[in-house]
C-alpha cells in the first residue's frame, strides 16, 4: 500500500507562522495647545454650533430639504481640522463635517449648496481649499483619501490626507480595504473616526466587534490613538501627533475620538424611537463647547465678555449664511448631463436632447 507523501511547507514560508510581530512605532509627541489655540478653538466651535443649529431650523422651515446635524461633535471636528497644514494636506469628509469645512476656511454658503440640493458635493473649489467634496456614500471617502495619500508617496510630496468616518462606517468593507492598503504601502493618511455612539439607530456595541475601532489598527500594522473627542485641546494634540507621524513617512494612523451624537442622525431621523432623552443626557457627557468655555474662563485665558462676543459673531455669521443660501438660484439643468463623463455616451446625449425638448415646451 502506498502512503501519501508528507505535506511540505512552501519554500521560504516555513518560519512565518512563528514569526514575532513587529511592534508598532511610537507616535511623536506634540506641543500642547497654547492659549491662542484654545481661543481659536472656541471661536470656531461656537460658530459651528450656531450654524449647525440654524441649519436644522432651516430644514424645519423648508429652506433645506435635508441636513445631517453634528451637535456634540464640534470639538472632534474643529480640533482635528486645526492640526492640518492645508497648503499641502487634504481633507476627505463625509456628509457630517460642517465643523471641519468651517475650520478649513470653506465658504459656508458654498458648503450648504449640497444640503440645498443645488450642487452635488458642494460649490467650493476643492483644489484651492484642499477639502474634497462631501461624500454621501458611507465609508467612500476613506478610499479616496488613501489613493490621494499614496499618490503623495509616489510623487515624493509631503502632503497628508485625513479622512473622516463614523463608528458605523467602520463596519464597511471599504474601510478594511483602505486600512489594509494604507498599512501595506505606508500611505500618509490619518483615519479620523468620530465614534459618536450610534450607527444611525444601532449602538456601537451592537455593530463594532470589540467595541473599539482603534483596536483594529494592530491588525493592519497601524498605530492608533483613542481619545476624548469632547476635549478640543486633546483632539488637536492627538491629530498633530498623527499628522507628524504620517508626514515623516511612517505610514497611517487611526485616531478614534470618543464623542456623542446629541441629535438625530439626520433631520429625517427620530432618535426617540431608539433612545430616551434621559439616556441621551446621561450618555452625552459634558457639552464640548461648555467644557471649553469653562476651561477658558477658569484658567483666565479669556473672559466672559470675549466669549459672549464670539457667540454673537457666530450667530451673525449663521444669519449671513442663511441669506446667502436663500439667494442661491437654481443651477442650469444641463449640468446633470454635462458633468457626468468627459466624453458623453450616445445614450446620455439622447437623454439630454429629450430633456431639453421637454423643458423648452414646459
């Protein structure tokens, strides 16, 4: 009787099963937030808070068809955006990054054009601002960020990409592909996760295995930080560390900012169907804006009068944005055909001709 030959390990692979995992690199330290940083954080955060609350009201009034609030996430968004050098870095947002866009200097009327449904992705110049168009596809922006970051590596350029995603988006396959590719090729990208406790109506513990997105980094060889996302100064410092690491050629970093979505997922959502107001108050913790204000006054960095003036300026800015949004006229209808392909297909040209004939006779 013949016996089967003994299985042989593939040449050169025999020792891999017992190989020791290389330790993750340490992130460089970052200077703590200065008094000037803290005052700027408050100025931007209160402007974002006023505009965010106003946008919800505009949707209720019929000015906007839909809006995704970010109440409670102002520290995470503004703090991370202020850590960037937008002369060379690039932001890849989702549909909830009003605070990031405002801190990056994007015109807020241009930003709101997406929520007004007059332009897909926003009217601002992405090439000039280094803020990519709004991405409505859940986790879609992470792939774009890694591609851009890898391009910086190939070109020998110093830019760092930062991409925003939520705890819910972290369950998408796109995130695995993006993190794996970035880890393998050491793409200079920061995966900034706003863990706000909810994937629409599903709590984090029911859709993130292990309860932490940052913990996944080790599997990709990516260092990770899990931070208090309601502490604006902590967010600023952590993101600066992550950006410095990526810019030095050491590859990607995951920053998981633990925060809380205090309002609905979107203006079409009713959070009362899956959580109570008591739960919201208990789980939300300290309001990030109130928390920063208390630090500023408690440490003598700013007085109440200065902070009240910042609040008033934010309210005035929100009103100016409302007037700008109301003044936005409709876009030319032909744009829905003109900006689909560089070379339009015959079918698209036929659709455009039919639309034009129908619209001219309407």
